[in-house]
C-alpha cells in the first residue's frame, strides 16, 4: 500500500504487519479506517487524514481565536472547538495587572495562541512563544480547517511561496483562521486571493508549481 | 406462491428501486448527504461535535448523538402539518438507536452530534432512506465510526416477501394484511435496528433478514461510491 486512497469508515485499509495510526483501528490482523478521509502509510504506520468535519484541537497546534470573555484569572477564547479555549494569566509572558485584564486583551480581540493541553474540561492555551499574542493589525480570513495542511504545504513550502510573492506576514491557525498583514491593503487582498486559490484546488497534486505559474500570470 | 411473483411496479421480489446518493449537499453543515430510493428522498445534515445545549442534557462522561427526523409538508400528496408529531418523534429516536452502535463519540465529553434528517419526498421507506443518508452524513462530518449503517424495508405482500416497499405495497391489504419490516445493519451484517409493522412468522422473519442482507450489500456500494466521489 503506497498510494493515497480515499477510505470510508469500516473499510479495511491494510492487512498484516501494520500499525494503526490516527483515524484507524486494529481488528485482528486488519487495519480498519474509522474516519472518512485519505489513507496514508508511513513506516508501517497507517493513518487516515480527514477531508471534512470540524476542527479537532491537538496539543502544540497554533490557533487563532477571538476573546469571548474575561475571568478573574484569564481569558476565554473561541477557537472554533466545542469548548472554549482558556488562556490563563500565568501564560502571558509579561506583567499583567490582575484587576485590569482588559488592558492586555479585551472582548473581541483576536489572538494567536498555542494549544498547551487538551483535557476533559477543554483546551488550555499559551502565548509563551515567539509570534504569539494579540493581533493589532491586518486581516483575518477563514478557510476549511481540513485544508490548512495544503495551505502550509510540505515543510511550509506553499505558505513561504505566498509570503514571498505577496510580501505579507501570514500566520495560519490550524483551526482554519488565517491572519494576513501587509504594508498595503492590496497586498493583503492579493494574499487572500492566493490562499483561496489553494483551498479551491486542494486535491490537485503538484499545487505549489501550479501556484507559481498562477503568480506569474497575475504579475503580468 | 409462484416463482414469478409480479409486483405492482414490475420489479422482481429482490429488486430495489433505483437508488441515488450524493454527499455534501448542504454546504453550511459539517457533513451532509442525500439518499433516494426511487421517489423517496432524504437529506441529512450533521452539525458538531459541539457543546450540548440545553446544558442540563449534557453528559460529562460521553458524547451524545441527537437525531431529528422531519417530513416536509410538501413531501406527500396530502399536505402534512409541519412540526414535530408522534410519528416523527418516534422515528427520530429509532434513527438514533440505529446509528448509536457505530458512532464512536465516547470521548466527546458533554458534546452533541446533531443529525437533522428531512424527507423531501415520500413514497414509503422514509426512515430507511433517512438512516442511509444520516450514516453518510456522519462519515462526511469526520465523526469516527466503526462502520456505515445501511437500512432497507422488507415488505410482505400476502405471503410473498419483497425488498424495498413503496407506498402502494406498504398498504397491501389483500391476504395477510399490510406488513413492513425496516431493518438496519452495519457493513458486516450486524443488525442495529429492526421494526415490525404487521404480522409475520418466525421462519419467514429469518428469511426477511436474509433478503435484507443481500439488499444491504447493494445499498452499501451506493453509499461507498457517493462518499468516494466527494473526496476526488
């Protein structure tokens, strides 16, 4: 099994000496898909990449969210999951006046955060890394979270191409929200157009090359 | 009982109505599908997993599957009064039970997966079309599942068992009276739901289940093809 293949729940993906990865289950000596998506094999490990559905939060993911509420010890942030993300005051790498949390982040502010932990109660966030924190300028667009890997590309090839061509700063949240900031509004809109171009053709192989020619055509 | 039993619409006893299926018919939903047995058309839309609302229905130990079945007022010749009824509440429950054994939402604490089934056009077997559509929509929404669920109604016209009854056959008054048996199964043939409306003997019921098994294979292929089509 080397080809990527679309599988449906209950379908046998492989037989024999394989390991069940994400979206699969072992039944006897068969690896069975439990999700609808693309099956992929890597070093005897079989996983199913979902093609649709809601965003499933995972530890380490970079996400973009909106401040929904302020509590006495942190912020509740809507990151598009069933439970709100919680960003505790202790996870902010600077002094915060506990009586005035709104000074740091207020209702409706957008924030880039990293998922520190996913537990039974919900999602815990942190902004203790470079590039995380409140977003002050730029624009945010929303895409299907399942298409985020295509927008990023292999080792970030797609997104760095878009960044280079449009001269914008872009942060892609795994939950499907993308932040774009450029010097001119035209640059931002151009980057948005490029990202939407990628999401519309997410199933085409060799998309990075195709996007390069698209940029050439647009440059004329 | 003759070998060549003639059904009113000219089908063979084990012949299903022409089926069609399509995935992704409701762009706003997290997953959606349409399934049709001839004139019976069902559309299912899945939302979630999301936080259960109202809060008192939340189950902090596991996720919940909530199904709603609704026949649209124009789905039959005599307009039916819109809104929930005794019948639709029952079918909603039954649909949930038919799908519950396959969905793996045990670790979606306090969450709910909402399945909305609408019958656009009805010509019997609506609950079966609804379950078939819902199974595809759940898969499309990325919900982990052990298998798909297929459903078909077996009917009894006097003493003759037939697959996939239409409205005319469902109301077959001659002989032993109207009998219809909706059966739902997983892909490996485990029954998740069986109902009986009418009368049937023990031996014949076994035969009906056997007939359903054969029909399920055909329906499963249609569901599978529709899901694979959307991934292309």
